[in-house]
C-alpha cells in the first residue's frame, strides 16, 4: 500500500509501506477515504514538536471504511468509521477518573507513534467510532478536530446573545465560530490574516471580523483563544469582561498573565486539551447531522494522495481552511 512517510523533519515522501496481513483479535483494518491535514501535522513535518519521534507515517484525522475485523470486534466490514488518534491506557488515575484525554500514558498517532496517512491502517477497535450512513465523508472527516471544540465549549455556558470572541481563524477557530453562532452567540472573529477574516465574512453571516488592534477597548463574555500565540493569549485577558471566561485551546509556549487583574475581576481561565472519546465524537455527529449547522466554509481543498506535496504546501501557507487528502485508489 502507499502512504506518506517522514524520515526526518522536512523529508516527506510517498512510498510503498508494508500491509498488516494478520490482525489481532481486537483490531480493525480501515481503508481510508479522506485524511485531514492539521496544524500538528505541519509541526511534525517542520520538526517543531519536541515530542515527535521519527521516522513515522504522519496524520491523525480520517474517515474510512472497515475492510477487515478481528475475532472480538463488534463492528462489521463495510462500516464507515472515524478514530481517535490519542491512545489511553484505562489504568492510570486520570483514565480511572474518566479523563482519558489526559491519560498519563497517552500516545498520539502521527506524532510519537506512526499515524494514518496511508491507504490502509490497522488499529484497536476501542479507538473506533462508527458513523451514520447519511453523514457525508467531507463532514465526517471533521469529527476529530471538531471534537476539540465540542470539548472546550463544555467548559462555558453559551446562549442567545452571549458575546463570544474567537481569536485565531484556522480550522479550530472556524469550528469555534460555527458552533458559537449555532448556539446563538454574538460572535467576533479575530485574526492577523486578512484572507482568513474574509473567509469568515463570506462563510458566516452576521459574524463580526476584526484585526487584533481593531478590538482594543471591546469586552466579551467568553473568549476562545485558538491561535496559540503569545500575543493572542495575552490579548484574551485584555478583552474579557469581569466575570467572564477564557478557554485556551491554542498551544502558546508561554505568556504573561496579570494576576491582580484576573483576581479582582474574577476572570475564569480554563485550558482544554483534545476531547473525551467517544462522548465528544458522538456529540459532533449530532451537530454535523443538523443541516442548520454550517461548516461549508471549513474545507478549502481536496487533493489526491499523489498530490501530497501541493496539499502540504497549501496547509503550510496558512492561507486556506482545512486541506483534505483523498486516499481512494481511483483518485491516485
């Protein structure tokens, strides 16, 4: 089978990979349909994730179809599925307390173990979720990144006319905008990239767009920080209302926080990492099945596997939304 392979940072190639011929009793073999390129995939490619281990197959977002099952697997061949790419041990303190997203023994596909950007993958069935037949593939491939947002939004209360500022308009920011708007919030989207802001303007009616300097003096009930930069992490504290809540999903390496301001204004700060599986994935399916939930602006381009260099190039440029790779043979 064909797959992408990173020998060392910056060295991405398409090569023939060995297929698994004898799967374990709890495993499933999945034939990929679409894979999505994420910011962390770019970080792995560039060598910017310190915990990445090379060589490896990159990638962790997918929708695919089961083509083989182990003896103890409850799913059937032909079922379309998504997977959680973050392992959990079910034995550590965090797992036993229902917080598998911060498992003390967690590994991440496409980062410190080989990922999913190949025509087929084999994985334990405990990391697999079947999806409804009526859910389109282009929506289903967004379940994993969308689950990050669903998890984060459980840490705040958003209702009609809640003022929400989303800082950062990459995929996670766009999904945050989509969900906040769906929940009835008054949404402001902030980014340093005017092309991304224009994409928000064209895709989400009624959402205010602004460059960072254009919201000085404004204040919001909730701020979702999805840029992962020091400047945006610090700006979130400048624009939150007294009693408001900031949720950080971006991974800024460091920032300076005004503790006195936080204490005196009873500002709540919450970090949110990945999701609870399968609960957050199942909630994503509910949203994505609703025709009123608008995610049309999220996906920008789809490339066949043979055009992987262009796919990565578009993703690295930062000028587009989600970039998908089509792994189906007839597209290669």
